[in-house]
C-alpha cells in the first residue's frame, strides 16, 4: 500500500496536478485514497528527497517549483561525479556480466522509446515506462559498483523525476528520445569493448548533452 500511495503522489507531482507552491494536504489525500494519514505522510517524506515536494514551516508540504538553469547544471554536475565513480567501480566487478546487463536494459529502453514514438498522444504510462527504463540503464552502474552509499547518493538526486516533470510539462515535441538512445548505445558499446576510458567519455558526453537539452527544452 505504501508503494502504491508513493506512486500516486509521484505521478501527480510529475504531471503538475499541484501548481508550484500549492499545499499538498496529507489529510485530504488520505480521505481521497481511503487510507490513514500515516502512509501518506511517509510517502511525502520519501518524495521530499526527490526535490519534487518541499516542507515549509506552518504550511506543511507544497509542490516544489521547477528547477532553474543553475540548479539543473548543478544537478547534472553532481550526477557526473557519482555516475562516473560508479562506472569505474562497476568495471572492477564482472566486466562480461556488466556488458550483458547493459545490453539488456538498453534494449528494453529502445523498445520503450519505440512505444512512446508510436503513441499519438502524450501517454503518461508510456512516458513513465520510458523514463523508468532510462533510470534502469544508469542504475546498472550502481548495481555492479556494489556501494550502497554511492547508490543512496544517486537516488537522492531525483534527476529522473525532474526530467519526467520537465518533459511532461513541455510535451512530446521536447522529448529527446533519439539523442538519449544513441548516447546510451555508445556507452554500452564502449563497455562491451572493455574500454573503460571510452565508456567514461561516452557517459560524460551523454550527461553534458542531457544538461544542454534540459536547459534548452
């Protein structure tokens, strides 16, 4: 039940159900969902770490404003630090297993992108599926790095939540499917070639590209 409530609130935040600064009432959500306030409060506490929601004294939880350009650049810079560290450590485990897993999650991401391309509307379920697959590609570095603190640092950034919110707000014409799929493919290829430095360069180019597109779109 907690996971379901978390997903409901996440979906509403990423689709702009609450305007920036609007209060998110624990009591009202609990009544609407037919649950006690406790799991709703726990979901909001968890989502606060994503940056989609903020706690303000004497007001409670409110929907956070979208990231500004400086925040986006700082977020991607932090992501570069932790993802490059994770990728280096992932290479120290089973390189062959890492390559196989990256190829599998990349293929799943490509398929999710194709389903989203074929959709005539901005279907939220397909958008979420696409971004979940995107996140899974990057999480693979952390799975093989096997460092729980690096993983926690990456999760706390909430970058994919912000990307989803940004993309949903601007519409399907602002999705960067082709660029992201191509950049992920380059990373996966370098890993398959056991080219650590090349994979690092491809990862850096990808995240710099994400930052540029995030700001421009």
